[in-house]
């Protein structure tokens, strides 16, 4: 059933996540219900032009606002979104998408890079807030430490949800970084997830990352029907 609808809403907050990403929070229109991991279209007016993109709802259905988190590409939509201020109006249309947490999965592995972490943040927050009995292991790659999105929040979720763990790797570490270094390759996946049996995999991010991780999982013997993907084109 398609329950997507169009709503007029307003910006309530801007959260600068990193030098290359910003979150925008909107009033959640009454009646807008969605599943963790879904996306929506956002329409912004710029002069006579209307700019539209679809972005994951990075908030969780348990939160009172609607949030999206956008990679700052320097292109017109990204610039218009980053220039919003509280009180500005926007049109949103949604929710859409089937990259959502299947509550029947007891043990899941989330894998993502860069901005692709947005649906996984929504799912991890949702699972924690609703005390889902789902074990979640997040593997997340960022270019630099300052580009890690939701890092403090993942630390908090690890403290409050004994079933959640986050494993972050950085490809361009600054001196002093003591965590894992490098891309998400087979060695990193095997180190964090030595046993893939019985686990569901959720992979999201730029197409090159999703394809590379899917190939690694196949090599490790994970059946294709255990892997769900969300591709973020445009990066
Ligand atoms: C399900 C889903 C969820 C998504 N969720 C998010 C999210 O949470 N956060 C997020 O940041 N992004 C998300 N995306 C990606 C998002 O929709 C945009 O594609 C992305 O953010 C880039 O948009 P942009 O306006 O910044 O760049 P764009 O201006 O769209 O540019 C993107 C690419 O297209 C090229 N390009 C642009 N115009 C042309 C042209 N006329 N001809 C040829 N090439 C061109 C650019 O050079 C660039 O490489 C999601 C995508 C999908 C499908």
C-alpha cells in the first residue's frame, strides 16, 4: 500500500555534523508515519526554481521531528539545503522505500561508508528506543575522524543498548587516531564478523562501496537473500 503523501513543513533546527554534511530537522507533520530506514523527497524553492532530491529520513520514528542528513557536494540542492534557517518552509513527500529493519532478524550487521550511514542511524536509534531484541553490529567507514557522522551518538547507543556495537574505520587518519585504519575490506569484515551464519546484512552507501561489500559477503559465503542494499548515487 502506498501511504506516501505530500506535506508542507518548516525547518526547526540545523545540525552541522561534519565539514561535509549537515542535518536539517523539520516539524513532523501530523500523520507522517514512516519506518526506520525509509526516505522522502524534499522540494526547496530557489527563486523561480524548484529543487528536488530524495534523502533518507535519518531520524527515527521514535523521535518527534523529521531529520535528513545531506552530503555537501557544492551543487545547487545541497547549497540550498545547507542555507536553510529555522522557520523556512519546505515540501516533503513520503515515506518511500523498503530498506527497513526486519524485526524478525535477530542478529544483523550494518555496513556503510560516508553519508550512507543515515538509514542505519535511523534503524539503530529505533531499535534502541523500542528495546528491540535485535543484535546490531555496525561497520562504518569515514574518510577522516572529523567526517565520522553520528560518532558521539553511536558511542551513546553502545552504552545504553547492550545489543549494539559500532566499529569505525578511517581511511585518512590524522596523527593520534587509535582506531581502525583503511577501507571496509574482507579482513575488516572477518575481524568484526568472524561468523556470518544466521545473520542479516544491511549495506548502504555510494554504489562502489555497496558493490564492493556485496562481493566480499558473497566470497564469505553469505547468500544473496541475506543482504539488503541501499544505493546512494551522486557521490
Ligand atoms: C534511496 C536513497 C536515499 C538517499 N539518501 C541520501 C541521504 O540520506 N543523504 C544524501 O546526502 N544523499 C542521499 N541520497 C542521494 C541523493 O538523492 C543525491 O543523489 C545526492 O545527495 C547528490 O545530490 P546533489 O544535489 O548534492 O548532487 P547532484 O547535483 O545531483 O550531482 C550528483 C552527481 O550527478 C552529476 N550530475 C549532476 N547534474 C548532471 C547532469 N546534468 N549531467 C550529468 N551529470 C550530472 C554530478 O556531477 C554528480 O556527480 C539518496 C539516494 C537514494 C536513491
